[in-house]
C-alpha cells in the first residue's frame, strides 16, 4: 500500500496505538513498584480485609454488584473495575472472579451494542471517544468478516467495538461470539494480574502485563493490514483495481 493513499484515520491509528501501549507499560511499571511496596501492601490488605467479609455475608448481591461495575467498565472509557479485583479474588477466588469479570464484560459489550443500535450516534457520542468512533465507523460494516471483527475487539479499547458494531448493525449473535472469545483470555489474565499484586509476585505481574500489551499490538497490526486491504484506497495502492 502506498502510504500517501492510506486513509487519514489509519495513518493516525498507529502512533495512537504505540502511545497507548507506552502508557500501559508505564502503568504496569508503576503497579509493579506499588506491589513491592510495604506501605501499599499494608493499605491494600486493610481494604481487602474490611470489604471481603461484607461480600461473604451477601455473596449474591456482591456478585451482582461486581458484574454491574465490570459491565460499566466495558462501556465507559473513564471507568475501571480493576480496583475491585483484589477484593473479588479474596472473596471468591481466581476462577469465580474471572468468570464474573467475563460475564460483566459480556454484559457491558452487549449493552453498548444495543444502545448504539437502538438510539444511534447522538447518544453514544456522549459515552465514548468520538475520534475513535469516527476512525472505525467507516471501516467496519455488517458484512465485515468474523476474523476481522475479532481482531477489532482484541485491538481497540473495550468500550469502542460494541458501539461501532451496533451502529453498523452487525449481527448480534456473531458479535456475542466475538465478545466471548476475545474477552475470556483478557478476563483470566486480568484476574491473575490482580492476584500477582496481592501475592507480591512482580515477575508474574510484569510478564502477564507485557503479554497483554503485546497481544494488543499484534492484533492492532493485523487489523490495520486487514482493514487497509479491504479499503478502496488500499486496493488502489496495491495496484489491484
């Protein structure tokens, strides 16, 4: 593909992705430093010990609240359920926490899809990044292949795909299948990341975090290639049209 024929959003996408990866790397380094801090661990343990018994007393409502907050984190760029993970792991263990997180992310993605499909752009532009939404709205359609949509879900911030695919009227069952496949490994990895903070296993923390960042970069690289190959501009640059 000729760089001069590459769409404007794609030219800007790569620096943005590297910037996001750098930010995540810095956050990961900061988290590793906190995990090795005695003061942080002491404060974290106090919070966990105070909240975990409440969840144990009300396990159903605690699980419902955790799923709802996880769903919100999958819909809103400024909201994260990461701070709840140590408490969840202490109360339910890793396997149940990963399952609840996955269910919450599935629920959040489905809600984002339904909101976009039912109410459209005027509503969702208040809920997510307008620039990211515009970048992919013209490149993803209801006819986009399943594998490309899976890369899309893996590569971009989790609050974006549901809105874009809802606007595109992509099939709901296909989207839920994409969502389930993409979010399950991230949910498991996120829970083990939280557990490594509690257990002060900084090497595991750094390894899991780096793996997640690399998977995101790999998926984004493949996504750009697939979207570029499918665009009219990309075909002209390749001399195939």
